[in-house]
């Protein structure tokens, strides 16, 4: 590749990236322009002759600067989205440069070896059964899909049905039991796997979104046949954890497969301070997590972890005459994930874990929780502001005033004001602001500045 083409465009991209990162501490966090303004700049007839590469990069950077939420800002508290740890970003740049298809070992023994080690570290960090297998998928949605595909295979295999060969038509009925507060990706994953939403059996949850174990037991006592239970570590609104040890004991008693959706909550296992929240989680059969959340690596970085490697592999593995697959100890990624063509997404995870070490990961998790408590305490000190949840990890639910309209107006006002960004939600029938502190760089000062901005908006709304 000619240096005359490569050097200018890469230098242009590097400069834009550095400008963006340098400005994160001060930039407006929310979106400044919407669809119409962006399309006016981006929509143009595709030319025959093409355009200058550096000019294209300049155009993209300029429109991104005004048309995207700064999710990597230390004052972004919207959805559960981490920032990007420096070594993770650097490793991810190299992943794009190397352009490896990590689907099979024959294409990239390097990517396969990194993935193998990263999988071992993940299982060890979460203190899960060491025989567990790990698939590196796009995010929490596909992590849940992959784990539940392994669950579907396993529970049907036990009753003599091969779902990979014979499909679901005519298969024994599977009872799918989920929490009333389950994340939407659980339902969507089950739809992908052929289980309609109407077939899901929903167990009551308490006011913090935790599954009621006794209600689960009562439901299972009425069921016959193969059963899959979906529990949760880290409710997307409240951050609460289901009573996992009790649920695991009930699942074992009834011979059910237990899957735990731990998109961000599974990371509590890396903290001595928080690990009790996930007590008993190691007794489950599968777990999902997202590294782009609390490990702060770039998208896409989901983790599908299954205690029973044979079931995991049987549900995912694919083969063809043209593929050069291993027959020995080497790792073929396609045995553990839905995709064949995919980027080497384990490399930023490996780099971040190696750079941080156990203590660094634990510190990252604990800091996020401490900053969430700081935010909740600061806001709660204001008359008329309520914290609706027990702030057990990094999530805080805030209500302003005594009606939904005030809270929604505050959420909208905060997003427009731009000091920070928080999302709205509905919790136990009430409008709320949802604050999630997941970024490695969020400081005490970031929280103080953001809380002051939120309260200024609230006072303005309240006085209208």
C-alpha cells in the first residue's frame, strides 16, 4: 500500500481522534444537531470518480462532532455504557489494522491464542467453574442468545431430542421461566430461538426488580418437562440482583437449566466489596456479560459463558468442506459463537485485563459504585428529589417533584443543557431519571459538576 495514500489519511484520522479525546472533559455531552441537519451534509449523490480520502474523514469527523452523544464522556450516565480505557482503544486500533477474521484458527493462530487466554482469565476473574467455555460475541443480546441456545440443546438432549438436526417442530415442550423484570434482550433472544413471547412464564419480582424465589418455586411445582430459568445479576434500572443462591438451589431441585443475565452485574464478582451481591451465581449453567460496559473496552465485546462446554459447542459449531478446522487442542471461534466472519474482539479484552490486573479491575468497579452513591446522596439532599432504588452498584433512579411531567422535563432539560447526559425510564409505574456510572474516568468532580447541573435544571422546571 502506497505511503502517499496511507500516511495522510491515517494522520488525519489520528488528529481527529486526539482532538475528540482531548475535549471529552469539557465537551457538550448531548447531541447538538439532529437528523435533518446531518443528512443535509451527509446525503449527496454517489460520484463516479470518488472523493479525496482525507476530505471524507474530515467530513465524517465534523458531523460526528455535532451529531452524536459523547458516550465516552466521564459525565455520560445514560444507558449502561462504559468509556474506553486507553489500552483497550489502542488494542482496538490494532485489531482494525491487522484485519483478522477470528472465525477459525487456520486464519489467525494469534487471534485464537489471545482469545483462549482471555477466556481463561474471564472465568477465573468471575470465579466461575473453570471448565466453563467462553464465546466472544457482539454484546449482551447475542450473549444471551448463545447461552440460551446451549440451554435449549441441553434440556432437549436430556429427553432424547436433537434440536440441531430435527428443529423445534414436534419437539417436547420447553418451559421458559423468566423474571417479570427481565431485560428485553432475554425475550428477544428467546424469540430468535423459536420461543414466542406469549409462551414465556413470568415470575413476580419485588419493588427492586428482584425475582421472588418462592414464586419461582410455586411456578415450577406446576410444570412438567424440560425447563429453562432466566435470572438476573444487575437490573438495568435499579442494579438489583436476584437471590441467585436460592434460585440456583430451586433450579437444581427441579432439574432446570439456570441462565443468569449478568450484562454488567457479573462484574461484581471481580470486587471483594460487591461479590456477596452475586452469591451463588457460580451454581448457574450459563452467564452473559458485556465487556464494553464495566471493563470499558470498545464495542462489540459481549461474553457468553457456559458451564457445559459440550452443550455450548453443539449449539454453535458449524463446519463445511472448505473450512480448515482444527482437530486437536487449537481453538476455532466458530465453535462458540454464532458468527463465522468476525473481528478479533478478544484482543482489547486481553489487553485491558493484562494492563489492569485483578486490582485494577476491582478498583474500576468499586469507583463506579462510589460515584453512583455520591450522585444519589447529592441529589437526595435537595427538597423534592427522591431516590427510588437501593443504590447497590452503579445505578440510581431519581424522581423530581411529585408528578411524571416534572421528572420527564428534568430529563429532557439535562440532555439539552449538555453538562451531562442521563436517560429517562419508568420504574414501578413512575417516571424516573436513570443514572448509570460506568466510565473508568468519572471523577468525584465530574459527579459534583453533573449533580449541580441536574439540580439547576430541576429548580428551573419546578419554578415554572
